[in-house]
C-alpha cells in the first residue's frame, strides 16, 4: 500500500515518535510504503523555528527526529509528475488549498492514498468524491485490517 504523507502529518510526528502518528510511520509493516514530495522538505525547513517551539526538543534532537522520519519516506521529485495529473489535481484543490496541490498530484501519480490531518483538505476532497484520501483514524483502521 502506497501512502503519501503531507506536511501536517510530519509536523505531528516530529515532536514524538511514540505518538499515534509516529507509531503509524515507524511501526507499519513492510506492506506500507510512505511517499512525499520534495516540497514537503521545503515546508519543514520553512517552519523549523515553529517546530522547535512546539516540540520542546533542542536542535540536535529535532534534527535526529527529522532524519529518522525522512528515512521512512520515499521522496519523489515533482518534475516526474505528468502535466495532466497536475491539472486534475489543481481542479480538486484550487478552492480548498492550492498549497496541497503537490500532494494530491503525487497521490494520483503513484496511485496511492493521501494521508492528511488537514480537515479542510480531507473534507474538501471527500466532497469532491476523491476516494484516495485518509485521515489518521482511517489509516489506523486500514493498517489494523492489513495486519490481521
């Protein structure tokens, strides 16, 4: 199963690898592959100061947490995604949040599922009948079903 992780999932996982989200990333079996786009790394760097304040971790430990998380993710260069997929993703997100365009385009490109904690994005995509979006509860249930 291919899962695209958006930035807010990483924001939630960085402060604690023992959180529900951290557990899902670090303890999913080998049937789950995590993906994200290069844009996510830019967003993490852009908000690094905010992450340090939220996490209460010092620079060294936050850097280690980022390194460990990023080892679990296959990063895909957005330039590999065909224009047709960009255009269809833009139609889906333009009135929700255009900053999520990369994640939706990547989800379609790899034929995976987008895992997000962004409620407006999740609800907006569901309203548009986009079936490849999961919130954390749905991903937890899906993973639990795969393990049984």
